C-alpha cells in the first residue's frame, strides 16, 4: 500500500467513523478469544516473555523531552523540561489469536508460514511537559494493521500502518533479533517511524496548544535500542529497555524542538508463568456477573467502612470471564487467572450510558476454613468509551486538570464465599457470592500512559461467580 493510498484509507475512516468500530472490535474480540489455546512456538512474536506464556510487570521509564520553552495559545509560558518519568504497568501474553506486548496488543487474523498479520493497538508514549500533555485530546492509543515476517525463531521484520484518535497517520518498520547470554535474554532492535505532515504538526509542532506557524513536513525518525530480561528468583525477573531516538531533519528544524536526540530507558520487575506442557488446571474457567454502585470515597475510606453515597447514583453492570493460568504463585496456593471483562455504565443525571473494557490478571487465595472464603486481587488496564461522571467530577472539576483519561490502571479487590459450602449442596460448591471493589486510577500522577493526572473512580459491587 502506498503512502497516498494509506492517507485515502484514513480519510475514509474519518467519513465512516470506522476507526471507532475497529477499536470496539479489537476490545470485544480480545474478550472472546482469550479462551483460545496458547500459541505454539512457531507463531510466537519475539518478546521478553520468551517461552513463558504470560508476564506481569511494572517499570519505571525515563525519557528526554526534546521541546524548547513553549508559549501556549492562552499566553502561558511553559519552561523547558529535561526529562519525564513514567510508572508503567506491563502485560505480556500470547495465544493463537490474542497477544499482549507490554503496552501494546492485538488480534492475529492471518497466520501462515513465516507471515503473521494482525489488527494491532499500542500506546504511543509522547514525551512532553506535563502542562502541555494534559491539553491534548489524543488519548495515546493508536490502532492499525501489523505484519510480521520471521526469518527464524530469533529474527523478525515487522511493519505497521497506524493512526491515532485524531486520525493522524504514521507507519513503522522494525527489525528485532533475540539473543541469549546465559540467563540474560536480550532483544536488540532498529526501528524507522515514518510520520505524516499532519502527525508531525500535531505532536512536534504542538498545534493543539500553541499558535506557532510550524508548517511541519513529513519525516522519518530512527530508533536503536534493546530490551532485556534477567531472572533473579523463582518467577521474578528484572526487565528493562534502553533506546536512543534520532529525530528527522524536518522535525529538528521546528521552532518547538531544541534537541536532535531522545534517550529513553526503563527498568522494572516482573513475574511470569508457564502453561505449555502442563496439565490443564482443575476448574480452568469462570464467569462472573456483578452489579456495582459508584461512590466518591477513596479506596482507604472504603476499606475502613467510611463510604459516601454518590448523589448521582451512578451504577454499572459487568460480565467477566476468567481463564486459569496457574494453580500456584511463587509456590503458594494462589490461583492465577487472566480475566477480561466488559462493564455497562448505566445512564444517570451526570452521564449517558457507555461501555468499559477491562483486561487484568487476578489471584485468589482460599482461606482454610470449613466454609471456603476467598480473597482476590486483580491488576490490569481499563478503557472507557467516554469519561464517567465520577471521574469528571474527581479529576477535572475537583483537581482542575484540563482532561481526564479514558485509559486508566485497573484494580479489583474481592471477598467471596462458596454457596455450596454454606448450604451443603455439592452441585453449588463452585458458585460463589461475593463483594468487590471496581477501581480505576492514574497511579498518582506519575504515568503519561494515563495522562499524568491524579484520581479515578470506585464502585462497590455484589456478584455471583461460577467456576467449571
């Protein structure tokens, strides 16, 4: 596909709003095909999770900010900032259809021989001063199509055609190769990002926040880097990435830019699990149906029983599926599940109805009591199709941010009891009645992944969960 043809394709997206449908298709498809078998070795992408089927981690990311001092459209002067720091949750998983790669993921729809084509979505980190970042309406989640050609099990070429929420096109071409030195897994890569003039004008000319007449042109940036993983104890590993980005000539000449290079690094910790070759766990799946009521109270108040009623009575109804990954975690009897879900937010005095999409990993610990009682904790990501009333009031109205974020970190806390144990009915022993907390937040203003804001929302739920 030529570049002009790609722009015509994106113009058609603008007319038909097809992009919104693609985003919803990706999210719903994820919920369906998480149940599929794990990918075989020949189809796997080259990532730091290696032979492990899933990996959950958190990383501290540091990056240079290439922008000069900026004067916004309202006359505010934003001084030059040298660096930005992000606290980034990372998820890796690969099945026959669904894959997650850190802050990216997608659905494979054609896989033959050495070729894999997928609908692809990724978060695009864009390093700018916090005051400017919160002004942009782009949510950072880009969607498109990605093709991979594997030369061997350890070498691959990837090419993608992408667009952001403002319908600004760009593409990437990347070569990556896996190497191993003892227990250290390293994946060096080289990447070219081909940016349209509109993309360059928005993200590097900052036309959404300034009155500069940048007249940016299309350009190519080059990135050289390497990802790594080193096991330290049982399922725990140190993970990281180091890269340098060379801005293209047309980008470097913009008056908003005063640096030719961007140095980016990250270091973090992860834990992982392997299912290939292991017996299928007992009770490998579950379905959970819940109804929840919103509250403006924070997590600490909820845990201590000091819950305030939401005056707009915001409510949601959710459906989650659980796919068991392991019966143990760090040799402890903690069951681990991958759990995608969808939540329907009901209309209220403060909002219209909308949908929320969640993907998380959840662990359950069963207390050794005559009646089985479980404690559960989940960590994941949540994306809403619009900003909720609770988050608008908490993040924008109360804290004064220009925008809230549709993508936020997700936590789930639960306490449930086996109905079969209570009523001594064997046929109901895997039916659980529980209480849960549905929590979205931005990790204390530290992550550009969530718009570098602070705050979120909480819902208290009652649910039924059936295991088979």
